[in-house]
């Protein structure tokens, strides 16, 4: 039986991302992830990305290495890698959220005034993505 995993990482964008940049990333992600049986959630704010990838272990690990090669970001840091019974982002091949009043509110709960993923505990990072997944940006 294939083992399912959830991998979380954050990274720093190498330049400010425009809406068009995010559309390019999400279009490629949604096409590829559908084929790979991977789902997840991506958020972008303050030039940081935070992403959750869920799916079969081999596919997720390979995709992570592929994404890590992308010159649009660097300083990748994996913050969590866990075996899961069931994915939680199944409705999204790659959901997306960026800065919003809700985002600010969720950050304030973690006593942050700006998005600094290295200051967020892994379980809080997952909760943040899960909360944002219910209030996504339509792109
Ligand atoms: P190609 O488009 O041929 O890409 C070839 C190479 O060029 C790749 O290394 C790619 O990273 C790079 N590249 C592509 N477009 C640009 C550009 N506009 N500027 C600079 N370099 C570029 N892909 C997924 O499949 N699933 C995901 O969940 C996913 N999440 C991502 C999250 C983040 C934060 C980022 C930055 C990228 C993500 N991507 C994701 C995109 C991924 O890195 C690849 O660009 C995409 O998978 C297409 O790769 P390719 O080799 O098939 O195609």
C-alpha cells in the first residue's frame, strides 16, 4: 500500500510576485498535481511562500525537489514531513491565499504583525493554511 504524506515548507520569493506570476505558478501546479494525485495549499505574503503538499510519498518528495529548483524562490526550509491517514486539502489541487484581513487576523492570533514563516510553529502553519483554504483568492 502506498503511504500518504503531508509536507510543509516555506521559502522566500526571489522577487515580488505579481498576480500574473501567481497565476503562472498555480496553472502549472494545478495541471501537474492533478496528474500526480497531489493536493495542497499555497499562500504568499511579505515575499514568503508557505505550501502544504499532500499525496503519495514518492510523488510528493519528487515534486518538492522539482519545486525547490524553481528560480522564483530560494531559502527553502522544510518545516514538517508526516505520514497521514487522510489528506485534508482534498478539494484543492493547489489552493491559494494571499494577504487579506483574515490573514492578518490569523497572524495576530500568533502574535505576528507580518508574515514571517520561520516564526510560526509547524502545527500553527498547518492550521493557518487550513483556515485560509476556506477563504481563498480566486485565481
Ligand atoms: P517548465 O515550465 O518547462 O519549467 C522549466 C523550469 O523553468 C523549471 O525549473 C521551472 O521551475 C522554471 N520556470 C518555469 N516558469 C518560470 C518563470 N516564469 N520564471 C522563472 N522560472 C520558471 N509546480 C507543480 O507542479 N506543483 C506545485 O504544487 C507547485 N508549487 C509551486 C510553489 C512555488 C512557491 C513555486 C515557486 C513553484 C511551484 N510550482 C509547482 C511550479 C514548479 O516549480 C514548476 O515551474 C512547474 O512544475 C513546471 O515545471 P516544468 O519543468 O514542467 O515546466
